[in-house]
């Protein structure tokens, strides 16, 4: 059963309480978003996934890795790439192409 309580408070105090509640909710939303983004940073891609995303062959990916364009991670017997690093590499490649076109 729900009980309703009516109290009388000054309008300024009510506004202050509303602001505090809003700030708490906003901080919770932002911390959830930050947690989700940090979990996204931990996503790893296989060689085949990176090749299809970059539209390159496995030997080309190996060459990029050896030259230091991309960083690979050996986890167990598998070679993986961080998804966020691949996205960063793509955006930096597209930025360098647009600079050379001018």
C-alpha cells in the first residue's frame, strides 16, 4: 500500500531539492555511459574481422602490424586487435587522405 505525505516547504528549498535530484540522476547516467564505453574498449577483433573491416588481405595486415601502423595482441595462441585501435587507425588514415587531397 502506498502512503502519500504532504508537507509544506519553501519554494526555494523545493527547487534546491529538484536540482540535487537532477544532478544525482545525471551523474548516474554519465557513469553508466563511461562504464559502457570502457567495456567497448575491451572488444577484440580477429585477423579475419580486421581484414574485412579494413578491406585488406591478411599479408597486408601483417605488414601494417610489422611497420607499427597497427598493434596486435597475442592472447594465448590467438593474434587479436583492439577494436578501438582499429577505429582510430581508420579515422587517422581518412584524415591523412583528406589532407593530401588539398
